[in-house]
């Protein structure tokens, strides 16, 4: 089946221009009957979308209202800002797919860098290095006797579980959707079991997406349940963690350390207390960094174009009301 596909260059991706060079030629190669239109002009987009059956990009309320034929939207991101799923889009019959699954190796490597660093006392030694102090005695964690709890077991969580198990760790997981534990995970539980599992974990790794149910859900009540001397890692979405509660947990010694790549406020303001909180590691939303991301994005879009043309179920379909 031939169809009209509108590619909007209006994504917040920093490398959007490169993707626009890679994706369309690949789509035209595998779906030769496609009528593909590219634009970064809002007025042109408003005219073109009237005839579009499918689109890639950010489709706001005005564009959606002008798109009577639209049946599928490919999101540029795995977890776009909540405003992407505006009420009109959620209420519509338009299917949305996202980019989940393309970052698992990069992000899980970022998690393991933090986890291994914490287990060998590297943050403590780094502080002493800056002070030019030759001093031994940083706390360590013996990984074959440690437990990792992964909250949110999608592709990233599953790959992190595999890597943790390779270091001999006992791995637990909590997920609302998954029914079977991935390789390396000893137990997969539901969100209602989180309070039971938190006291068992030496490392808590949060990978959940931002949804109406997860905004601010990891708060003081969760940090209080964590094991003394344990570590907290968040590489999911910044809105899921209450930063003031994390800061308090670190400064009061409730947990030994934390590492975050995503934050409720981005960029994190220079005056924010987490910058110098004890045991805190910060990276500026870079856990996805690595090669081949645009090639992977292009492949996701292309595969779904083929499926759409053939009337087959699309990959990475989103529950629009829950944004993921």
C-alpha cells in the first residue's frame, strides 16, 4: 500500500539534521511507493499534513486538527516531554510509536560505570585526589554478595540486569508491564512490591519512564526504606525523583551515595544543593551518548513504514494516556 508520510524536522534532537539525511533515503529504498514529504517550515507542515497518513515529529494540537487522514505518528524520542501527548492526541485514534530500545547498551554501560565506581570507592578517592591526599580506606561493596534492584525493566533495565548478573550480583526487578524476568534477574515483582524489596538492595537503579503515575514517585518514603550504605542511580526520567528528598537522604546519611543523569530541573541550577551533596555523582543528561543512534532511529522509522504499508502491527506502540 502506498501512503503519504510527512517528516517534520521539528524535533528537539540535537542531531536532527543528520537523521534527516539518513532516514528518508532508507525509507524510499525499502518502501518505493511511499510519498514522503520533508519540511522544517511550520506553514508548509500545516498544508502538507492535511494529506498525510503518517508523520514523524512533534504534532501539536493545531497540526493534529488539520490532519483528517492521519493514522500513525512516530515520536522522535523514547520519552518525549509530557506535552507531546496533549489531550487531543490522547483522545484520538492516531497510533503513536516511540524510539524505545535503541539506547539500552549505551545507558546500561553508564549505569555500570557508576555502580562499579561506587563499589570500589572511586568517588571517595576522587575527592582525596582533588585534595592531594594519599589516603586509603574507602568503603567498598563486594558485588558477588550484593543485590541490585532495577525499577523499570524495559530494554535498559534488562541489559543492566544481565551486566549486573555477570558480576555475580543478585538482581531483583520491579515492573508494571513485564510478565517474565529477563536473563540474569532472580525475581521480577510488581510496583506494589517495591517497599518490600527496597530494604534488600545495595544498589537501586531507576529506569522508569515519566508517566502520570511516576511523576515524583521516588521520594522520602522510598529513600527511608533503602538499606543504610546503599546507592541510588537514576537514568530514567528526572521527574520521577524528588530532588529535595534525595538531597536530604544524602546529607543525613540515609544512603551512601547517588548518581543521576536526569533531573526534575534541567539544567540543574548552579546553586542547587545536590552539586556538593556527599556521595553525589552528576552527569548532564548524557547517558544515551554513543555511536549509531541516528542509524538506529532511522531503522525504527523505516521498519514501521514497512509495517504500515503492509498493514502489519507497528513496533513500539505507546499507551498514549500513560505516555509510554
